[in-house]
C-alpha cells in the first residue's frame, strides 16, 4: 500500500458538533486500514464525543473544554500524533465531505515525491462544488499567493498529509480557517516542499450550513491584512 508502517501513520479528525457524520467517517477510516485515529472534540454540544469513543477502543478522543476553532483542534491532534511517534500525520474533515480512501494516494505521493506536505485538491479533478465554495477557495488562493508566493489550487483543503519533520516544526496561531493558509506559510518559511494531489469531495445540506463561506472568506482576508485583529 505504502512504505511507511501503518502503525506510524496518524489520522487527525477535528470535530465540532458532527454527531451525524463522525461515526461514518471514523468507521470508513478504520476500514481503509488506519490504526491510529485521533478525533479532537472541539467542545461539541451534541454526541460527537460519545459516538467517536463507542466505535472502537483504539480511537483516541481528545477534548477541548471550550470551543477553540478548527485551527486549534487540528494543532492539538497533530501535536498528539508527533508526541506518540508518528512518521506521517494526515488530517481529514469530520463532516464526511472527504473520502478516507483518498488518504492512500496522498501518502503514496508524499513518499514517491519525497515532499513534506501533500494537499488533497478538490480542483485537480472533476467534482461538483458549490459556487460559494469555489469563490471562497479562489479568495483563499489569492491570499495564499500574496502571503507565501506559492501557487496552490486548493489552499482551503482539510485533507492533508505531512511528514514528521513538517509536523514537528508546524506553528498554527490562527484558530479559524485561516490556519489552512498558515500551514502553507509554514512550508514556505521552513523551505519545505509542497505537492497537490486530486481528491474527491461531496457536499451535503449539513456541510453547506457549516464551515467556509463568503463571510468567512472576507473575515479571513481581514485577519491576514490586520495583524492586530483577533486570531
């Protein structure tokens, strides 16, 4: 499947009020073959935590007592994986918009290309993507290029695979969705290599009601342009 021992690959799933989808996402990730799955419960008000813990005793659930945001939840999971000896750390969204099977070619790509960060791109293959998400990502890509100088087709993707070296040096200071660009900025600053690989994506009514939208897009832009604005 890939060279890295499966026991050394950690999959981090940040989750906030994802009771409807978390069981399916975790089960599918287990079925793919991953053994180290870390769900970061970002102070959910529903049964996200209980459902994740009930699937399999191997599932690690980390708790944020208060809601800190997607960026902080992702960093909590990555730090845990590094502390437990991960060679590779993958991230995947909890709302079932990603197909866990796509993690396999991303891991194969990070090994074959000998890069430090592989981003799963929704825009490198034909996917049915809502206009609002296309616009948000377009805005994010412009901001990303302005900040990093790197041309990325999907700067807002939640599906990534990173090397241990990259994860160890990763700094995330933005708690919101700005952290996606901050991860790419880390690669630029630390001279890490970045590669994109096409992935599938699906959108549901619930997915569209949460997460990124035009408002968060302009809010993200404001935060990057104003260093004194709350992160």
